[in-house]
C-alpha cells in the first residue's frame, strides 16, 4: 500500500503537476492568426453574441465545456477536508470527461460561509459553461444547492454523487433482479445509508418501478420510521410506518440490500436472513458493507456488486456521467431530467445483455464476459457506452422538451 501511495503521488506530481491542461484549437503562429484570435478580430463574435446569446455556442467552446464544482465537504470517503483538498478529485473528474466523452472540463473549488453564497457563486458563472457537474458536496446541503441551481441556471446542473450513483445502481439492479427471477415492483429493499447517494438511488429505483412502501432505509440511528422526530425532509420521504427498528428486523425476507454507508455494516448473520436469491449492492468504497468473499461464503445464491474495480459488477459513475453530459450538451438541454436519467439506465442496462467485444475483454483482462451473476453492469472501458448512452439521453431530452436544438443527423451512429 505504501508503494501505491507513492505511485499515486508521483502520478500527480510528475512530469507536470496535476492532470489537466489547456490546448489550442486554432492556429496562433502568425500575426494574422493573433489578429483573428484577439484584437481586432475577436470583436466580431463579441458583437454576434451580444446580439444573440445563442451564438456563444457557435463562436466559443461553451457547448463542449463542463464545470466540475465542489466545496470539498464530502470528498470521496475522506469527509470534509475543504475546497482546495478536493482539487485532485475535481481534476480527476475533468480527466474522465475528456477521456470518455471528449468533453472539456474545468475544475472550480468554492470557498463559502453559507449555502446561499455557494449557490450565488455558481449561478453567477454558470453561463460560461455548457453544463455544471456538482461533486463531493455533503448532504443535506447538496439537495438544496442542486435544486436552487437547477431553478436559476439555463444550463444543465447534475450532482453526480447523487444521480450518477443512482443511474448505475438502477441499471445493475434491474439486471440483477431479472437474473434472480424477481420483480422490482414487489421486491423488498433495504438501504443502509441515508445521504445524498442513498436518497437518489431509492428515488430512481421508484421511478423504475420499485414501491416506496417496500423500501426500508437506515441511518446511524437505525430504521427511518414515522415516529422519529429527528428526520430532515429528505429522510422523511422514506419513513416507514413500522415497528421494526434494526437492520436484522428489516432485512429478514428482503430481496435487495443497497449499501451506501460504510465498511462491514452488513454482518453475515444478517445476510443469511435475506430471501432466496438475494441481490447485494455493497457500494462503500474502498471497503464495502460486507466483503465479497464473506458474502459468497455465506450465500451461494446471491448476486453481488461493489464500488471496487477488483471485483465483478463494479458500480462506477464513469459508466454514465460523461455520456449523460455528452448527450445533454449536444442538444443544448436546459436540464438533466428524470426522463433522461431513466433513458441512461435503460441504455446501460441493455448494453450488459449484449455480447462483449474482444477489445473490452482485453481491456478488462478477462477471457470471457456474459450476462449473468458475474456480469450485470458494462465495463467502463466499453466503447459502446458513449454512443448508446449519449444517444438515449439526447433523444430523451428532445422528447421531454428540454432540448434547444434537434437531434443531429446520424447522431452517434
């Protein structure tokens, strides 16, 4: 581990500090080039944009530019370490946007005293970008921040910790339930965790057919139920009218366990209480709610997913967020709505059911992958994700009325 730590530090420091840079897209070699790029030539697109703001998409990089914005209050599993400490993560997100969807992204770390200050700061700069990716912002503030910015900004705003996790979880969950012979409409779901990712995951599962009354959510104090008086408005959405209070109480007979909480909180004895053919998504990273080796020793009939790349069925946000933004920006969507999220779920889900190309097998370092218990979610390096997900999202944006331009001809063909 110490070797890996040093490798990670060296990767970020050498040969150039950081992971992103700026490249030129136009020539700048001659006096004429510079006259066109800056004064006096730049005055012409300035006049065009002043006359019609939509011309910013024609004459600037706005339409291919995403802002990755954080206040550093919930950095990975490390907690509230401040805005500047979040910068390597935000640069990493910018790297992923470029690598997987050829989107340019700039990281922005915001210092603020109040939630309103953060919202005002982001809203004030939003028109610079084609879209805004919020990242590593703690709950419950993240809910208020995202909703306020959606209302105030004319470009799509997407908190990936919520919705990216939810989309990939839902895609894998629907496939896992299908393999296990279960119906999401009748499945009993236990969710360990009640933060941003947990709430978003459960809300999206409901949009995909789960029943709210079949979901039992737990926080540090146990089951979230209607007689608790310490619940914020987001937890209250999942308050059950039940006498059950502990994990063991609610997990008996459960079809699904979703963990977005912390390591080793699902004991083997609790796993034994689940219904036949259970589905376990233990997404705490790097240490899941139950170790896969223990889970498989305990139940030989389960399907398991984690947030780790060294086990099958990795729930990885990179399966969706670059492609969601690609599709949204390409039709100039003003929002990323529920229809676009569900379209992404279905596109990701469907891809896992298809034959896997040799290039993906080689990149994954495996000889074979086929839809089943060990393969319910596509691999992040699958090149089909970009055209499939981006096209589905763009079409959903057009169909739901939030696109400002029509689908391009032969889009992502």
